[in-house]
C-alpha cells in the first residue's frame, strides 16, 4: 500500500531573510514536515528574485526589513514577473502602514515571527490552498490603521478590487480583469474588509456603492 503522503507533491518554499539563524531555524521547522520542502534561500530582496526565477517555488516566505532591496520591493518585483509564486510575509513588524505596503505589493498573507511554529506551518499550507492568512495582531493593526483616520484610506488596488466586487464579479473574474492572481485578489479583499469594517462581499459591495467606487 502506497503512503498517501507520496501522492501529493510537497509545497515548495523559498526562505528570504537576512539573518542566517532565522533561515536555519525555519529550515529545521519546515524540514520536519512531510508536506513542505525548502528548495532555496536568499538573504536579501535582490537575491530573492534571482532564486525565485531559477527555482519557481510555490511559496516565498518573505522577511520585510533587509539591507538593499527590502521585502516589500522584492515582493513587488516577484509579482511583476508573474512567475506563479505566492509571497507570504514573515516579519517582526505589525504596523498598519507596513502591512498595507506588503499586501499592496502582492503578498497574500502576513505572519509575525513571534507566532507559534505550527501557525507558520499552517500559514504556508493555507496559502497553498488559496487562502490569505493574517496574524491576529496584524489584522488588529489594519483596523487601527483604518480607524486612525477620519476617512478610510484604501490603496489603489484595493479600490479597484472593491469596485469590481460592487459590479458583482467573482474573484477569478477580478483576477483576469486586473491581470493578477486570484490569491492576490483574496489578499486585497482581506485587507480592504478589515479597513472598511465589513466581513463579507455583500457588505463590501454596499460600502463600495455608498462611497462611489
């Protein structure tokens, strides 16, 4: 009888972090699973793009604060090349502005380094399922970022996505219209829902209509 673990290819991951100790710890954590495989590493954003081009992983686990090309810029560069890769942020920073910057660049999830190891593993698996995992503290920061202003400040891409939700388009249709991945659409919706204070597409469509999107 064949082991069912062998029937599904592992999730191929590239680690991007400027600290070798962090990369080694993540390598050990991910290497202890049957369904996740670390196929490459990079210590900065410029190197990350080269590694991703060469290896075409499923998921890039991306730090944000790095010398030279930072994680937000690296994410934007990777997304621009349409390599079929999803970027999951893993960082120490939970301020709203940085979260918005990463999601707007194309990251599909946002985790914090003080998360439980199992949460990191589950975050990678969630991304592979097409979900957009966001650490609870990061989600609260998004809400605070929204409530800190008298007017909701959406990114250009979030505005576009909400406008298409108002038109009744499904995520797959929005992805085709904007020429981005369906998972990136989901990430923008997760961020936008938090910032406008709604929990589903119907409420989002009504908000978009009331606000002229």
